[in-house]
């Protein structure tokens, strides 16, 4: 029963990033189909069965007042946090259940309008606050950062959403000790690279070299390579170039590793180190791309053979490669001898992998209406999508 209940809700996600630019948790949008009642206990059991909400906090942003009030009446593990909209505190019944849940030790997170803070009579009910800066507060934060003054609207220990620039993120996380930020100003980070080339992450290249030195298994090396999308792309380009000197096309990292051997791969990685990047603000972009690919991989048919699952992963991880290489996606994809199914999905939005890509992309939006529409359009069961999402989040907890 607890698993089938996943077919009655629509889930979407937004990562929460900490000061080390690692995923510190996930904000999970939870919506209920109109006319459907969802039992909170069974819903919590379903999350637990998928292994989610154990290694990292899972912040449930519940869109259904009925489900929210039901959740507040059940014991919650410390890693399950519940988001409470400030407007809902106007209902005395909701406030009473919030108080009772807090007394039982529930981790509750207040969320309000831009520039707002929880009222004095309720602020002690919340473990943390999820805040949004008003335009005036954003300007004040930037001025505080530029002048290096002590006065700042950023509240230490809080979460923030909607921070629109790297400068605001850096001020919040690095100087004011915000607990985390929901979402990431990807466009603004990439804008800073409009006149220069993005390079693979130094710490991930070094980790790969160390893994090769430790003679880790082929599967682990392949997975580590997949954790750095740009390095993954450049490796396939190198393997298919004159420098790779291979006798046949290489369309996957595993085939490249097998054909080249650890020694040659290690030598190539060492060549990448001098130009490798130390910009940690790029790490959330990379992580988000990998998460999309892992969700697609898990959404694919469980009985699909290894090579086809790798194709699905490649499709996901290369679907945004234009952001990192700075050229049109079609040109980027056609530089590699990828299977037609991969190129068709990424460039033409067609073929067997296109529905998986569209669903995985919709999940990132957190817009439950869009997610429902995409799932219905492609006749992919909501339960299947939700299970894939939760298991991927559990398996890829940073």
C-alpha cells in the first residue's frame, strides 16, 4: 500500500546547496491529484521505502492543506522537514497542529513573502526559516558585501531562495553563514564565462587520478567520469580523435576506458590538471546535470541492458552540454559518434529517449502541474516517475 500511494501524488525537486557548493538537502514539492485523499503515514512510509530522507534533509513543500495537516499529526524523522507557509498560520487549526508537531520534535521550516520574517509569537515554532530577499534587501546585501560591513539583511542559519547572482550567493553562504540556498543562479554564473572557456573541476580530475592509482573497478571509474559532465565530453572527443589513436568509434566512457587502458587515461587526465577549474560556483551546475542523467537512467526500463542504460545516461548528461562548451547544442552533439537515439532526443526532441529527457527536465522545475502534464502526454505512470526520483535522490546524496 505504501508504495502504490506514490501514484496519487506529484513530486518535483529543487536541490539545496551549502557553503561548499554541495547538495545539503532537497526541497520536494508535493501535490495531490484533485479529488484524491492521501494518507500521511503511508506517504512517509513510501518515502522511507525508497531510501530517501535519511542521509540528507528532505524539505517537504506540501501544496495540499489536508495532507499538510495530516503530516503534522504524525511522528517525523529528524531528516524529514515540513515547510509551513506563513499565510497558512492565519488558520487557528493549522497553527495548533504546528505547535503540537513542534512539541513532538518535528523539524518545521517557516516560509513567507519577500522581505518578511516570522512573527514574534510563532518564530520559536520553527527549526529554520526559508526566506526571500525583497529588492531593497538584495541591494542592502550587495552593498554590505561590497563595503565589507557587518550590517546585512541575511540571517545566519536560514535558508534562502531566489538569490539572483553569484555575489548574493557568496555573501549569504560565505560571509553570513546562511544554512543553504534553494536553487542556483546558473545563468549569472555562466554569464561570467561568456569570454572564457569553462574547464573541468580540478577536485574531480584529481579524484579520478587517485581512483586510477588505487586501481578501482571499471564501473567506479566510469561513474566518477560521469560525475564531471565536461570531462566526460572531452574524454569521448579525445578517444575519437587522432590523439586517441583507436581503431573504432567510441560512443561511451566504458568503451574508451577499455580501449585505452588505465595508464593512457591517467596520462590524459594529468594533462588536464594545469587548466582545471577551482571555481566552486560551477559545482551545482555540474551536479544538477548529473542528477538529471541519473534520474533518466533510473527511469529507463529496469530490464534494459547495460549499454542502453549508458546511452540514456549519456543523453541526460549531454542534454545541457552547450552551457559548458559555449556553442550550439547541435554542433556539440554532432562532434561525437553518439547513437542516433541520443542525438535525436537531445537535438530533435524525438525518439525513445525524448520522453525520459522531457520528464527529467520537468522534475527540476518543481512545477507539479507541468510535471503531471508531461507524464500524461508521454503515458508514463506518476508512480514510476516518483519512485525513480526518490531512489535517485537517495542514491546520489552528497
